[in-house]
């Protein structure tokens, strides 16, 4: 049986429990034969992305918006890169360099890094 989380535990383990900032993860994009680095998204970015996914008036891809904002390496905001690929909107670079499946996979990894889809198990399931 797992122990119950207590106030004492929460206070004692504050540094370990609090979500860390500046957390990054390196992902291999097989087709490109190279890695990219993503950062942990702040809650506001995740909430904006979720909101965009339900907004019928939004004409873009919420996953592209999300990963444009979490990829730190390479610097997709670079003006020369944007110009070389003929981007009209800054987020256009995502669809110009990544396939749709890669975009979805990177977005999923970004959501996991942000703590979404984190595993919790009902106690009743543990007893069975």
C-alpha cells in the first residue's frame, strides 16, 4: 500500500516537488538525422494551445503554434531562416521543415514535458 501524502511531506520536499523551470529535452527527428531541443512549456502556452484547438475561427495548426514556441534549438525565429523558407507568418517555418507526423510527435513530447498526460492511478486499481 502506498502512503498518503501529508503536509509535512509537502513542506519537507518542496524543492523536489515544485515543477522545475528551464527543463529541456532533446528529440531526434529521424527524417532529418538530427536532434532538436524543446523546453518545458509554461501553463499559459499550454492553455493557449488548447484554446486554439477548440477555436473554430483559428485557421492555423495549434500544434505548429505550440512547438514553434517550445523549440529552442535550432532557433526557428532566426530572420535569415524565415526569409530562406519564404515564411509569411513566423510559425510557417514549422510546416516548411517538418512533416505533419513529426509536428504531432513533437507536440506530444512537449505536452508530456509540461506535465500533461502525467500518470496517476486510482487506489482501487492498485488493490486489484
